[in-house]
C-alpha cells in the first residue's frame, strides 16, 4: 500500500518534492479558469485530474468507483466510502504514476488534460462541511492560556478526563488564500465595566490540524474506540482565527462564539490516513500522577500506534516585509505529539452520547503548542496575552495581528527510511 522509499514518479517535479512526492497523493477539489470544480490529486507541482483520467478509462473495479466519488466537486461521497475505497484508489494511482508504470508512455503522450500545473488552478474547500467541531487537545496551549487567567490552577479538573471541544461554525470555513476580514464585536476595555463595539484589536491565529471524517455513525450509536480510526479519512492544516478581546468578554459561561465564528481557514489538500501511516507513533505517556483515560477512551492499539509525528510551523509575513522583499518569519515550530488525546479518542468521545458524525464533518484539534518558547501556536501565548511583543526582521513589532499581515501554516512528516511528505500551505491575509 505504501510506495517504498525509493519509488519515484515519471512526473519529475514529484521526486524530492517537499510536500507532494509519489508517497503522498493527497486529494482536493480544484478548478481551472472557465471550468467547474472537480476532484484531483496533488503530485509534485501538478494536479492529476480524476475526471479526465476516468474519461480516458484509466480506472477499473473498486478503484473506478472510488475515483468517480473523488472526482466530484466535493469529497463527501468519497469520504463516505471509507478505507477500502481510499486504498483501492491509492493503489491504482501509485501504479499509474510510478516511473516504471506500464502506462507511462500512454499517460505522458496524453493530450486529454490529465495533469494541470498547480499554479494555474484554484483550490476549493475539499468537502461540504455539515458540522465543524474544535477540540482543545493541545495540552501545552491549554496550560499556557490557563496560566494567563488562573496562574495557580491553569488546567480545569475535567481536562484530563474529557477531550474538551466546542461546536464551531461550518458556514465560515474557507480555503487557504481567502482574505480574513477583521471582525467587529463587543469588547470590554481594561478597567471598564461597560463594553464598547468596534473592530477587534486583538486578532490572533491558532495552529491546528483539521481532521476530515470519513464514514459516519447512526444517531444514538457510539463509535467504539477500536473502530474510530475507520472513521477518519485524512488530515489538513487548520487556522482557527481568534478575536481575543471579543472572546475574553463573551466566552463565560458557554465558551467561544463570535470570537471564532467569523473565519476558519483550512489547507486544500486532504492527506489520507494511508499516506500518514508510516508516521504514526505511540501516544506519549501521560505525566506521572495523571489519571488513565476512562475505559471507553482507552484502547491498547490506539495507545501503541494512535498518535502522529507531524512537524508544524507558523510563519508571519507583514505587508512591509513583502514590500522589502523579506521572507516570511517563522514564529513557531511544534508537533502533533503535543496532543493529550489521540484522534481516535476525539472521534469516540464526540459520538459517545449518540451524536451523529457525517462524512465531510471537520474537527479541529485545538492549538498545538509545545511547552517552550519558539513552540507556541498563537500570539496570545507568544506575547503572554499582549504583555510582550514579537520583533520581526523588518523592525516591526506585534502583540496581535495587524491589517496586511499574512499567516502561513505548514506541516511535514519526516522519519528515517521514509520519504517526507507535507501538507502544502494554509494561508490568510488580514484585511481591515
Ligand atoms: Mn481553536
């Protein structure tokens, strides 16, 4: 199922590509100028057009059914088919795009638009998202933020028992590149008792992974922890834009509302569970003295192999840096091993009360900060709630985001003996 580490593609740009070598094959929805959105696969600097490949007769059997579902203007139908269909499609794509493919000459000679330069394509949301839920499983983020508000008691007592989450807003999900309009709202100025209304002054990003749900469950039927991985189609990057001043005023007692629902950006490529398989890890041991998960959240195989080792990065590029020709500045480097709960535990907990998950639902993991400076996934943590500043190579300083600032998230998987794969980018520019 996984291409061995020395397998190369006849698509030259794929070989050694930082994000999209043959070993990745993420799926997304793209359009070319004047054409309607359709499903494709990222390979090197190109997009492999599943509709065109189907029309040219390249897929048969289970791979054909999977490719048909994946070629539509949303991946919901493909996600619903589950692991068997994903694996059939992946097997066939690995075969077709391998440098030794018997189909290579025919594919290379094709004039039927099988490959499109990615730079000429527009990306769309990969699925129609019925429901979006944002978790809070980055324990260092929870600790860092908790310390700002409750220095002596940063984590509330439920944190180590419950994978905490809130229901987000699916309608304002957008794909990488969409501008982010600074939200208006109510905020309570320091020392005041009465709120004011106006533009958010403490706009922030959150470094998260997005989890795309594959097959769902029936209402009132919980997903067993051992079965939970079968319900995850793949992952993307997710920026949970956050208006900290609006959040501070509105969030008690029910949690985030308008401070989050104005925009959430995802990266366009869904990196499948199969592509991520070589980068699975044991779930890191809980610190001494922490409780074990309750039995419904505890599974030996999940503890042994249910975490992921994905390096995560946040970069900032201001308008002035762009004008001066400066590169984006890295603000943080972190890793998905900072998750206190596994993806399977998130899926199982979400469904344990009978809540129905559906194909194309999206989870955010929560901000994935590390414990140390240089690993913080939000400005709230980097500047300790705006008390300190970040100095950029242009000489500019930031407490929170200014208009014209572009936030760029990246992620990659690296492991000895494996070809590295990446997620592409999740970008957004703040506009006033
Ligand atoms: Mn979040």
